[in-house]
C-alpha cells in the first residue's frame, strides 16, 4: 500500500497526547496514523497502545472513505489504523485504500463485523495484519495491535510488495524502451500507483530520456555494493518524474565495465517492491547475469517485437526461456509497428510464431517519434498507440483502468473489479 504530500485540511485532527517518556527504540510515533469514527474508539486505541507509543500518535476523526481521500495527499505512514465501522462495503473500501498507499505499509483495521469469514478475507485476502471488532477493549488492542507497531522486523505474509514487469525487445529498434517508459508513465501518472521505471542498460539511459528523467550513479552503486541498498538508498537513487513516478537509470561511460555482485538484482528488486506498487524494468536481450536475473525474478515478462523475420526468430528464442519462480505463464508478446513498410503481415507472423501476438500496436512514427524527442509519453495523446498500451497495462497488471488522459487522475474501476484485483483474481 502507498502516497505523497499534503494533509487533507478538511478533516478535523485530534490532539496528540504526549508524556515525558521517550518512545521505545524503533517506534516512530509520527509514522503511526489512525483514522477512527468516534471518540470512544480513539480513547481505547490510545490507552491500549500507550506502552509502544508513550508519546501518542496522530488520530483523525474520519470514515474509511475520508481516510482514502486524505491519504492521496499525504505521505504513507509506517503503520496505518483505519475504522471500517458503518461502511456498507468494507472489503471494497480496503481494496481502494490499497491504491493510495505504499506496498509495505502495516495496516490494522477496526470494524463492526464479528464473523470469522470476514476476518479471513481481511487478513488473508487483503494482507491486513490484524482486525479487531467493536466494542474495543484496551487489553485487546495492546495484545493484537502493539506487536505490529513495536516490532521492527515484522515478516509480511499477506502483502509481499509490488509487481515486477520486465520489458524486453527481441531486437534493437523494436520499441521496448518506448513501451516500458509509457507503461510506467501510465501506472504512475494516470493509474495513480506508485511506480518506478528501472533502466537495466547502465550505459544508455534510454528509458530515462524518453520521460525526460535524470540519470545518476545510484544504479551502478546498487550493482557493485548491494549491501548499501535500503529504503533510504532507494529514495535517494530513484529520480522523480511525477508525484508517483520515479526513474532509476544510469549513463555510465561506454569505456567502463560495471562490476556485478551476484545477489545485487535480488536485493535491488526487494527494496523497490517494498516502496512501489509497480516496478517496470527495461531489460535488454543479453547474456549478462544482471539482465538474466531480472528476467528470472519478474512476475511478468513482456516481449516487444516488430514485424521482421529477425524478430520472429528472436521472439521464439526468448519465449523458450524457462519461466521464473513467480511466473505462472509465458511472457506477453507485443507486436509493435504493425503495418510498417516492408514488414511481415499478421498472417506471416502467425505462421512463423505458431501463435498470434497478444497485443498489437500500429506503426505510428508521427506520434511516437516526436514524443520521444521531446521526452514526453506518447500515450498521453489519444490514438492507436494509447489504445494498445492500455490493453497491455490490463494484461500485465490484471487491472482494468479508466482510459483517462487527465494527468494525476486516479484510475477508476468498478468496485467489483477493484476487489477482484486486490484479491489477486483476474477481472
């Protein structure tokens, strides 16, 4: 779960209790925020959490819907307590909450439903760490809510972080970097999900250039000294493009060789997944261990080809690579530049591939070319390229998003679709 800045001034803020006792080591009261419906719930929470949060914590009087609105404008707390009492569709509301908070937030829920099935859906299905039903008692809060707040090394069972999508071109010029950059832009800007674009070609920085982003030494440092990777490192190394879109890319000298520590890719992806809902990786087709590790660790591979014989040959070779442990199906095959002058027809491609591409994007040099030169996303404009990219986003993310070109607009899906997505089901 995740978010950025501001506070939702329209919500009344309760006074924060404080004592002269310092908070226990590892517990930052400023990073614990509760949204509750009434004074009685607030009082019991404060009393029950007094031992782990002796200096108090921030409490706002708000419904789950008002909490979602406020969290769109403020940084995600380390621990979030929300009250779904009185909410007619609490599971759907919690699914919507996941759209606006970072994946590693610890969510604790208070509600008015006391059936076991609801408890299982909330904790096992939605990744909530603990659920307590009304009326709350101080000892109950202390016993079940204190450990997730006071334990620094909590192991997450329900929510394991963001989704990793790799994008690889079957040959140079097929358009993989363009697809990767636009996919990341859609997730981060239009779908309003915290997204990072990782450009795995340390010497080119092409994906960063397509979004007008800065490159830096952070990626090289991560590969050569993975022991330095932590939350603070990720925050500093990834460069912002928009409020919920960052880019991690390098532009090393062509004469320099970057050393690669064997566990660097795993540690880097683990750190990125804790911070972002989506990690989109532009991975070149190469035999370098770093690139092969990224392909193996992805949740979903995307292969981008153009309508040429060379692309058909290399697409078959890439499709033949063994699936990684988190990949239940083959890679998504994207035919880019369909209708390109001198290119193969769809029938010829289907014959050579023994299958049809999953996504088809027409050859639109007048739309894509100028956008790349200006460092702006090509799918910001309506047309064939945008249509193909929206289809791809639904295919790789299992999310049906609103086709909205409004910058910063939250993705709109029906409540049922949101819930199915958050439960890990196909729409």
